[in-house]
């Protein structure tokens, strides 16, 4: 039984933050459709997507220290590891419910 997991399809993960790039064009088209307006702003699509990919297997709720340790273990070959860890280090010491909670607290989505 072959079950496709859309989270594993790397073609769907934003690789750029340019508003004129593929991700920016899709969001712009979405904003033009009634009822589909984007209600949040994203500082860096690629960084948010990367954090989501790294943390997709994490058990929530999770404390800041557990999240940082998980990222250190999971992203050993990730070229953006330093940037991601830097953003996570700025998090408040508390429990986080999910990836969205983390990206909002880190100021990457607002």
C-alpha cells in the first residue's frame, strides 16, 4: 500500500522569499480570490517551511529547550541551521502547542 505524504513532496516547499517568485505569485493570486485572502504575513517563506519540515515529527506541546535540542539533532546537514537556531533562541521560555505557535512567537509569521 503506497500512501503519499504531501509533507514529503519537496517540490511544495518554498525555496525563495521573493514576492515575485513562485510562492509570491501563488499568494498574490490567492489574495485576488474572494474568501481566500491571506490573513497573516510571513517574513521568510523558506525559513518557516524549513522549520515546519524539521519539526514535523516533534511531539507537542514542547518546551523551548526541547525544541532547540530537537532541531540540533534533526538538522545536522541543514545549511540554514544557524539561522533557524538563532530565531528559536529568541523564543520565550514556555511550552509551545505546535509549529505555528513557534513561528508566530519567533516573529516569522504575524
